């Protein structure tokens, strides 16, 4: 399963039940402008996750951006 877009967190009841044992998940967890790519593997014991890399990229066109006050 690939989550296509950055998230702040993945809720416990969100997409986890859809992932069967032996399944894998890749997700970008946003931390400000930076992302932490996490790869997970589901087993009988839960999901084992490891940080893969810290990518950065351009903002996607057409998505709303927050206004910032410039001093």
C-alpha cells in the first residue's frame, strides 16, 4: 500500500485494517517542509516500521497553501 501524499499521522483505525499480514506500506510523514519516508511491514505482532529517507520536493500545483506573515 502506498499513501500518495504527506500526512501528519495515520490513525489507528485508518488504513491499517486493510493491510493484511505480510503486507507493506510506504508513507510520507510531514514535519514542516520536510518529509520522513516510513516503510512498514505487517505481521501477527503488528506493524514494524523503519525510516527510509528524508525527501524534499516542490509543492503540488492547485493545492491550497497557508498564508504566512512576512516581517
